C-alpha cells in the first residue's frame, strides 16, 4: 500500500499529470532509483545516462533525449546535471525528481512520496522484476531482465507503466481489483480499470491489456455461472499469482512454469524490504513462519518479517548487454550494489553454469477448448503467441510466420541487382516480401540512372554496391540499422550530392571515383572568403584584443552569409522567372505551329488545299445538313408512330426530300450564283427548323397531357389565391408550355434511340 500510494502521488503531481506515458514512466524509474534522504538535497539524486534510461523504458536513446528529458525539465518535474570526468568528458547524468524533493522539504516523513531506504529498494526491485533491462556487472552475478524487457518500440512505456500499476493494485491471489460501476461492454471491466489507472480511454487500455496478454503476464477469464453463461470478467496478473504459489487451473492452462522458490533459512529476517517481491514478487514462507492459509487469500501473514525471497535461478528475457549495471550506482559510489533487499538474491544455484531461459506460455488442450473453443480468448491468444515466439522472449503477432513465408531469403535473380545489393544481404533477409519488391525496384531504377550517367554503363551495379558498403561503414554495420527498409530506401540507395554537379555523391565523382572538383572548388571559395574577411577585420581593428577581434570577425562573417543568401535568393527568383518566360514562349511557339498546321490542312470533304481542314462551301453544307436533320426530327417526333420502324423510315425520307426542296426553292427565289446559294442555305434551313419547332410545340400544347397539367396548375393557383383568375391562367399557360417542351424532348430522345437501332440492324444485314 505504501508503494501504491507513492506511485499514485508521483503521477498525480501537477508537474507530471497530463504528460505522456513515456515521461511518466521515466519519472517513476528515476524516483525508484533515487537515494534515501540524509538531510541534504544531494542525497535525493540518482545517477544514470540516456541510453540506460532508454533500456529501462524500452525506447531508443534519441527518444529519451528529445521526448522524455526535455518534457520533464520543461514541466518542472526533473532537474538534471551532466557529470564529467577530469578531462571534461560526460560520464553520466545526475537527476533530481522535484516532487520527491518537494515532499521531503514540505511534507516531511508523512508524505506518500517520502519512502524509506528499504521501501525505495523494494520498489526498485519490483520494477527490475517487471521490466528491468538486466545487466552483467564485472565480477558479479548477472541480473536477469524483467518480464517486459523484450517489449520495445511504440507503446513499450505504456505497457510497462500499466503492468506496474496493475501489480500494485493486485491482491496476493493474483486477481486485479476491478473498478465498479457501469462500463462499456466492448471494452470490459478490466480495460475500464486499466484506463482509470493510466488515465487514458477504455479503448486504448483494451489494446494495452491485449498486448500484455500476448506477452504472457496477464490473463483474462469470465466467471462461470450456474447456467453456463458468461459471467463477470476477471483479470489475473500471472507473475503475482506464481510468486504466491497460486495453483489455479486457469493459471496452469497458460503453461508458464512457475519459478522454483527456495525457502529462506531461519533467522534471515530483519532486512530492508517491507514485503516479498516476485522472483521475487512473492513467497509462501517468510522468515521461517509457515502460512497455513491458501495462497489465493494470502496478503502478508501476521508476524512475517520483511525480507525478500532468494530465487535459485534467474530467467532472462533478452540477452544481457552491458558489462556493468546502473541499478544501484545511484545510491553509492563504491562500485557495488547497494545495501538493499536483493543483495545477492540473483545468484545461481550451485552446479548451474548457465541461466535458465523462460519457457513461453502455451495453452493446453482440455475439455473446455473442445466444447467451447471461444470461451477463453485470452488463453487462445497466449497459445498462439507461444507458437510464434522468437528467441529472446519477444512475442510475435499471430500469423507472422505466414506473412514471412512470402519473402525471398536470397537476393533477386537478376545478376546486376545481386551485385548491387550484395553488401546489404543481411538487411535484405530482414525485409518482408512487399518490402523486398520495393527495394528491388528502387535499386533497379538507381542502377538504370547510373548507367545512363557513366561512360561504362556495365559498372553501374558495382558502383551502387560500393555506395552501400560506404553507407554501412558510416552507420557502423548492419547490426546498428534499426529499420532495414527505411535505411535502404532513404539512405543506402539514394544519391547524396554535396555540390551542384549531378555526378557528385558524398563529395566523390561517380564517373571517376575521385574527389569531386566542384566540391573542392566550393570549399576553396569558402575558405578564401573567410580568409579575406579575417584579414579585413584585422586591418580595420588593429590593436584590439583577441576576443573582440574574433567577435567582430564572426559578426562580419554572419553579415556576409546573410547578404550572400539574399543575393542567391534574388538570383534564384530571376532564374525562375526566366524559366517561366521560356516556358511561356515555348508554349506560344507550339500554339503557332499547331495553328499553322491547321491552316495548311486540306478540306476533309472536297480536298481543297490549305483550307484549314474544311473549306467554306463544305462548312455551309455540313451546317445545312445538320439543320435539315433537326427539322426532320421535329416533324417525325410529333407526327409518326415511334413504335413502327417502317413508318418512321418512310416518313423520314419523304420529309427530308420535301425540306431540301423547300430550301432550294427559297434560295432560288432570292437569286444569286452557286456560292451565294451555299451561303444562304444554312440561314433558310435554320428558319425552317425554328418554324417546325414552334409548330411541334403548339401541337403538343393541345395534347391531353398538356391539358391535364394546365388544369392542375390552374386549380393549384386558385387554391392559393381564389380571386386572382389572371394569375391562375398564367400558371396554366406556363404549365402547358413546360409540358409541351418536356414531351418534345422525350419524343426526340425516343426517335434517336429508334434510329440507332435501325442503323444497327442495317449494318448487321450488310455484314451478313
């Protein structure tokens, strides 16, 4: 309860609440690693470095330096000081958790954060057992990693913080104390409880709970009812249950072997820890006093002394990495682990030269799995996770092996690509099938581009291989590449020109493999500018001190840099404007050429040269034919039976002949030669079309549909204004005209469809 109150008080501090989970977890870790107070503020410091704090949190060192420490310093929750050696090289980072300092300064010993040395040691031991990174001190026994040490990357800090809070809220039986009240059925009561502990949404907590279940530290179950229906859900913290010797069938179904606990000999009591911490997370025998009650109901027996249990073996989750640890170095500078509950509890049993590896949990086959396979989804996920676990204890997602089967273990079959990607063969094996396709396409495109640039195209693949070799040496080897796909696409394959020369790659000429002369010229110009400014400054400020001379030189150099940048910007703007003008001129020239080609094209109908594709006479003829077709369609649409193909065909031929004869007669009466007749024919045809449209509309306005619409509009207008007969008549006339226009458009559309069918039938007969 003391540890739970301390962690809750730390997370509820105004400088920490509202932050993300990574800064919160960092504050908890630094708080647990702080020294116990001895009257001065410096006693509350803890020493660590960024990489080690990242291993505790499961994130990278860059994340610690960019997203964790600056946030804590900005909110006032943390103060840091860089520790250097005699030569000025940084050797560590002293951290002061301000809520702890404020608690000792204002609240005294009664504040929840004012834990004693033994309580801080117990909290740190608990954190080590849950997600400690593990280390191997020189000349000492190695400390095994925690249960979630292999969980790194996105969400790792959230999973660690959630597991710690759930363990602190869990009874000795292993069952999490769930919150009361109404919760959403989709998330469940376990997710709602974790959401309240983490201060996040229930949906986010449900994802955290699922990841912890896949990691094998959490299991979910529903109480069985008398009617065999799903009862209230429960959440078990498996490490706590195993530490207290729980033998429930639900725990055994997960098939994670319980750690063998040694009973501590009599008399080994009176140390620092207030309670046993699993593996120490719990024990069934404390200070030699046996507990007669069941482990499921055991909290801490009355009269039990405060001492941690010694485990016979350790169970690492990830390989040990560091030659020395920093877990207790923040408490003293003697190069050994501090006086706390776990002084030598991680020593291996006699006769065991190796450290036992933790077996991944796997669900056993039982009668419930055959009868109700979906009864315990948490158990099934644990079993699937066990089947997909990899070396080192990191769980893999279900179906991971199936997706990985699609990738190619070897390099592409193309010889050029095999040569180009040969130095990165180790990274190639880490890619999925889709990623390998993308990398192969990018490499092929780069080889093709290099081949077009070099005098000897056959050396392009070898050139890309040399580039990958240089980039890997720059990175430090394939082992230091975090994302193989991202590294290859964004860093390994792409060219990095230093100067404006397209053949430059990191200051090396691609065609000669020598130093780029353009880069050397740029560097020489810059050095000459600096030397000139330095000489001018020294001449203008003769007799001035070295510091003032250097400051004046830097000011002039900055001014020169700004002026050159402005000049370059002006040059770029002028170049862009000139390029835009050139593009406009090219577009205009292209348009003129197209217009000239169009004007010189012969007539499509009569073949007259330089007629712009169509001479005036043929243009008037096309216009006349189009107007004649429209005039004929207007007559056929209102007079013919559109269901009779033969009638429509005959009436169309007769009406078209009559229309053309009428147009010729009118043109002949007006007089003129053939050219004048061709010019006047479209005008006459347009008049004929308009007259027939008006006649068709008048005919349709007298139809039954138009009368019905007019009557309906008349009655509707009278209902709105009973005495306004003029408005009613106007509404009826408008409705009649709109109905006629609609009927005419409909019948013209039907006529077009009919003629398309007629043309299709004729072409079919000709083909037959």
